[in-house]
């Protein structure tokens, strides 16, 4: 997932050998917006573009699409650019509102409109927490600390992340099935979206297994699509949180369940795709296996 503009507000570097343009995660966007808003709180001015440092050392800079400063509160927004990846959050406006807190409060995260809340165990966040994943949280903490050191702040702030129309966009994601309600997740482990890597889909499969295990499910099903999912439900009566939207990534399901076992795994799909799995292909896409 991603933001507005590539590095330094440009179009971004091309990926080697593919010619595809990478993008930025929602976590990178939220970090940029947080950095800009907190800087404005301490200095009175929004840095635009705002530069951040990603976990692997890249230093993109993002143009601001929204800004607001009032007393002890500031808001900045960045439009996510997913590059050439077909990401449902491409073009979404990611906002971070920062409010000063008393010394010793630390950094507190809140879910604003369009950002979900965790309602089921099994995810890397506690039930009741805003769906802002651990790496983006750490990125925001690190940048708040850097801004505080640069401009004489305490680093004690409340960060509310929101995404315009995020609740509507989230209906096209795994979030409702994973028990993340009310909007999107703020994601990203590197800050960069690699086009067609399908990393978000594969990560969602893994989180689906985690949620099913945490709910005590002993039988889960990986399904290639809606028809196979309906078949599994009719045959076994499995609940929604035991269903994995596997798509073509049979290998992702098998490898993760091997490391995080359940008593019973059903794989369901059309005979052509499953004959490819029987022949040893773990990626069932027509372009990647015959």
C-alpha cells in the first residue's frame, strides 16, 4: 500500500527487470503525515514535501494533500500512491492528527474514521486496539522522537490515523473476516509496495490462519474463489473465520499451516487448478503454472 508521489514527490524508481513502479504503504503515508503534523505543532510550519526514513534506509518525501493547525492539534494528509500495484487503497487520503499530551504519556495511537479496530484474537494487536500494525507504529514512534529531538518537544503525543472512505474500501479486503471492523488496516513492514508481489494477500492468508487458531477452529479451508467457498460451507458447515480466501496461493496456505498446524485442512477449487497442485505447483495462477 502507498502514498502520494514517489521518492521526493516524483514518480518513483523502476523495479529492476520489471519496469514496474513501486509505491508506498499506508504505514509509510501515516508516518509521513505524523511527521509533518508534529513538526507543525512544534514549529508552526508544515514541511512540504515531508521526508521520512523507511526501515531499510530509503528516504522518500511526500507532498501534503491536507493540513490543519489549531492550538495543540495538527493534522496532515498524504494521498497514497501504490505505484503500478493494483492496490485497493491506491489514491486514498491517509490523515494523521497529532495532539500534544502531558509529559510521560508516551505515544498513544487512536483509530479515526476509516481505520479499523481489532475485535478478534489472533492478530499481532490486542482486541480493542486500532488496526495500526506494529511496524508502522514503530516508524511513527521513531519519527516523533526524531522531530522532538530536533525541535525541543517532549515526544508525548496522541496520533489518530484516519483514511477517507476507508470503511467503504475495507469491504474489498479481508478485514471484516479477520474481525477488523470499521475500516482499513495501516500496514507495511518495509514501507514499500512491490507491484504484483501479492504480499498483502499472502499476509492476509497467514492472519486468517492465526485468527482461526485463536478462535479454536480445528478445521480450516483454503478456497480458490467464491464458488469453492460456498461448496465447503455446504459440505462441512464451516464458519466464516475458518475460511481462507486462498486464490492461487495454495503454497502460502500449505507452508503456513505446516508451521502453525490445525487438525484438518481442506483445499477446495476447480479440478484444473487442483490438478496443478497435485502435480506439485504451489502457485496455481494460469501465467505461472501449466
